[in-house]
C-alpha cells in the first residue's frame, strides 16, 4: 500500500519535471556551430577588454621607450617604411 503511494508520487513528480527555458535554449545554442564560434570570439574580446593593461601596458597617447626620439623618421635601414 505505502509502496504504491510512493510509486505514484514518483511518477507524478517525473511528469511535472520538465526542461527549463534556459536549458532548452542552451541545447539549441550548442547545436549551432556558427553561434558557438561567435560566442567564443565575443568572449575573447571581453577578456581582452577586461585585461587590457596586461596586454598593452602603455597608455593610448604615450610613446614606448624603444621609439623615443625616433618618431616621424623617414625610411632607413632600421625602419624600411619609416616611423609614425
């Protein structure tokens, strides 16, 4: 008797349990290879934006030490196309 009631409760619980909207969306998203590549690229861009000071430790308007005094030089053997 008690086992029958427990069995019915388990069956009822299994009937009401379904996939969430997020779960369904994620499964559909994983099937789309182009979307995954785009997600990966956006992730890399966000990572680069978050850690920009580690990637490029110089400010946007500063000239690094190895270019100091060599700005706007004409083409030479050291810089074939000149410097900016």
